């Protein structure tokens, strides 16, 4: 009979997130436990999680938090993307007020971030995206500059609140920077559990040939404090019981 295969931990992520360092750390610590990664666009990130196609996911906030556990990780710098010949290319940083006269492209209505960047490169407008997205979809015919006075986006790791397994808890610990021997990691608790169980089992066993009283079978003779055998009262050692004539 073949042995059961270990379950696969599936981790989702959105474009711009690079989960490689956490995935590598998982594989170093748990080479026998398979892990798969799946990329989803922002429109599908929450749906994949709630549908159970991933165990946990790196998402770009906001998401509907009802029924989810969410741990914010870091913020992303917003940038404005324009054609390479646009006057915005002359700036090191662009105040948001400078974009008042621009055709500000919406990523949702224009088919997503990649498509919106392609459109901005043609000179049809400008688009604001996280810097990680601008780098991911960088083009020779487009430039991007940090934009001021615009809220930063936040990357978070999320999972279903009622779906806590040791593997999920272990991966979350890796993301949060816990060491392999941290007492909060499930993998570190397991050896301690086994040791405690072994000691408990050993304590139930009694050495062979021992009795409850700890004495040898057949009784014992009384001894004096010095270790000499005591003799009955009224008799001297060596006397045969005869009186003196």
C-alpha cells in the first residue's frame, strides 16, 4: 500500500509582490512539505481565498475583512506613469496637484494595471500605481516618478479566520520573521511534545523484580544501628543454655 502524500500548502499573491524569500525559507525548513504559489490579479485575489483555491494569500489592501485574518506587512510607494516624452519626466517627485490638468487613467476601467500603463505610454493619459507594479510592467516608452500627497497602498497576508492549520501557522510565523526554534512555531513545539510523551510513558513502567515495599522477598532480620545481628534477651553469645555448676 502506498503511503499518503503530504498536503500541499498553496500560497496566492498579487502582481508586484515577491514571496520568494518566504517560500525559500519554508522549503529550507520543511523540504518534505510541498508548497505551491499562484499569482492572481487584484480583482481575483479575494475570490481565490474565499473559494478555498489558496490557503493564504498576499493581497493588496483594501479587502473585505469579514471572515478573514489580515496582517499588514508593508506599504508601497505610489508613482505616476506617463509617456517617456511627457513633461513629468523632468520631475524627481510629482505633487498630486500637478496632475490636475492630466487625463488620469483608472486601472479598473482600463483593463487592469498593465493595460493602463501601456495606454499611458502612448500619451493618452497618466496612471497612478504602486512602484512595484511600475517596475514589474516597466516599458522603454514610459517613465514613472514618485507622486506626493497620495495614500500609499498596503500589502498584507490573509487567510480564512476559521481555517487555521499548523502549516498556515508555520508559514505565518516565517513571514513574521520567527526563527526555526521559536517557541511559537508549531514545528518547534513538536519535538517538545514527543519528549514529554516519552517521559510520561517511561514513568509508568516499573523495574522488573521490584516489589512495592522495595524489600527482598522472604522477610528481613532486625539489625542494630551498627549493623550487628541482635541476639535474644537473657542469653549470652556462645552459651549452650546450661547453668554454671
